[in-house]
């Protein structure tokens, strides 16, 4: 009776191991999912680039802790600087039209990316942000470092659930 039980357990473990290996292989083969689209209109042409989370992770990462109007305590945000995202793609222009998943759109002067360490945050307190946490991407200003950024216009530019940047 015990031999039959041991064989059954061994078979079950073997099947579980094979299933895990197959699942891991399938996950590794899954194509990257774009999380940010960047559109640039130059002359009569428009170029479109998509970035997945790995591309954003590969950029130099910056972090800061700041108070925000949306959370009761200071939060640590991490991600590439907005100016790095723009420089990496050799983007020029005066204004970014930033659009969220819910199609909320706000103009962000490109000068903000040069003047302040604005982050395209992908982590909040060292954890990926879900849409429920205003993620997966959140344009965030260093409010505590620059009191001027506490003005309403800067809070409005801190767009969460970012999905697209259009350079104009």
C-alpha cells in the first residue's frame, strides 16, 4: 500500500515539475507589453515609438521621497527622469501632451523636464504600481524639493496612469 502511495506522490511531483517548467518557458516567450507610446510630429511626418517596462527599467533610475496631495504620508517614487526619456529618443519641442489610460490629457512644458527632476515613476515605495495605485506609470514632480511645484498647475501635470506622450 505504501509503495503505491509513494509512486502516486512521485508521479504527481513529476507532473507538477513539468507543468512549472512549461509555464516558465511560456512566460519567457511572452512578448513585451508596451506601457508608454511616444509620438513625435516633425514636418508632415509622425513617428511612433513604444516602450515596455523593461525599456524604462533599463534607463538610469532616480528616486526621491516627497509629500503629495494624493497620499497622507511621504512616498518614495522611482523611475527614469522625464528628460532622460526625452533625450533617449532625441525628442525636441516645446510641449508634451500627456495622456492617461482614461484619456485625461494635460500639457507639460518640456522646460519642466529640464528645470525639475520630474520622474516617470514606475515604482512607489519600491513596488510596481497597479492602476489602482495610479500606475503603472505616474509623472511625479519633486514637490518637497521645489515648493513652487506645489502650485495647482504642477499638481495637474502629475498625470497618473500615463499611457502616451505626444511631443509638439
